[in-house]
C-alpha cells in the first residue's frame, strides 16, 4: 500500500510540474478574451494559453503571493541551498515573496510561526518540521484555512497535509551499508551516529543501514547514539567518547545520519590521530562531507541534490496556490509524498559531485 501511494505521489508530482510549466510558458497577456455565449469558439479550437489560476486559486502571474518557509534553523548548512533554489525560481515571479523563518530548534516556535502565517494570510507554508506530532493542530488549522502545507526532510508531520518531500532515507542507509561492507567485508563492528530521537521516525537512514548488515553480515553494532539537533559539536563529543572506549582495531565502520554529524566525527577522529583507521560514511553530501571525501578524511557519503529538490518544490507549491489544492480540498486521507533519490560519492567521483551539488558555485 505504501509503495502504491508513493507511485501515485510521483505521478501527481509529474502532472503538477507539467501543468505549471505549461502555464509558465504562456504569457497571461496572450490569453484570449472570453467570448459571449452566442459567439463561442468551435469545440476543436485550442486555447491560446493555459490559465494562470483555477476557481479557488490565485493568479500566479499577477496576484501577490506570500510564502512562509519555516526551517528548523536558518543557521543550518542546508538552508543556504534551500534559499538559493527558492529565490532563483522566484525571479520569474516578481509577485511572489518568500519569508524565511527561523524556528531555532524549537517546536513551540514553529507552532507560533505557523499560526502567524495563518493569521497574516500567507498563501503557502513550506516547513522543515522539528517534531512529527507537536505541530499537528497548527498544520490542520492552516490546511482548513486553505493554505497548502508542504513539509520537507526532517520529521514528517503525522497529521494529513498537502505534501511531504523527503530524501530516500531507508534505501540510502541500505545502500550505504552495502557499499561499506563491500570495502570492509562482512565481519567487524559498527558505530551509528544517528538522527535526533524525536526525528527518528522520519529519518530512517540508520534503520536501512542496520537492516542491511543484520540480513547480510556478521557485523555487530556496538554503539548507536542519537545526536541532538544534528549538531557537529554533539557528534564530535559522542565520537570522542567512542574513540576513548574503543581502541585501534576495535571499530570497523562508523555510519553518520548526515554530514553535519560526520563533520563532528571527522574532527574527533583527526584530533585522536586515527584518521583512515576505519570506514566513515555520511549522508546528504553537504560541503563538509564532500570535502571530507575529497581530502581522504571520510570514505564516502550519499549526495542529495538539494537545489533540484527545492526548485521542484517551488513549482509544486505554485500549482497548489494556482488551483487552491490542499489536503482538505483534495480530500486526502493521507499525506501525499515523494522521495528524492541520492547517489554515492567516493574518492572516484567526488570532484564531479562537488560541481553537480551547487554548494561550491
């Protein structure tokens, strides 16, 4: 059933994007004036352009459109690319204003920011949710008010909303484990520096990693540590403690749930003089992760093209605004979602991956 929903979501996304692009390729000024009932065009005539909006929606070319982008923290490394992608796409729509909000790792603040967006009449909300449950009431209020809520990455809010766009978390954890085992073999030990506990249900990278090694190897997970707020500093402390506890030869591989965490692990490993002693693998292909792979401090990571993800998300959002589509108006029983693919980066392809990623423009 989940697979079926995923397929449906992907089909819907393709339809939405095609619809938006069709509208964008036609100037609203070229739309013909409506004919009177007695002078209607023949049935086989095609309209000169696609409509900019549908009943219940807004004219995405003319109407002022306000978007609230609520991040876990605007200080997070990924936010740079979130904003670059959204701002680049909005250049074609001078009537669109995107306001970037900082939740400062506080679910209560995210609730307040959602409520403010509803009160102030924003047209769409994009949110990187801190907590999968705490935001439910606020998100439901926004959807009932006709505001599409698009969540992305991080924790997927449990309440039904318009769309969730996430990376292929479980599958990437599985693939990472497969690649690491291909290098190290099927025996040994593993340390997992995992997602924050509250976001674990929606950040299943470590679940995929564990599933692969449990089903295919004799590797033992000797530590699995949640890293609060995805913090490099917290990860550095956790990794330093592990290096104190386990001496040379006692660790085969370390799997990190993202590259912020991997950065902290690299720092601890370097300080302990144990660089290159075991396999270190990250996730998302953030700058520190790609540079770590390039410099030989990290074995590999999985690259997500954040720029492409948020560019696509922008056009999906615009289609929702144009049509008035929300989970309420569409009658969704569950949130539609789609997964963004990631691909492995090692020393062999890191230079091209750094160009592709857009981090180093």
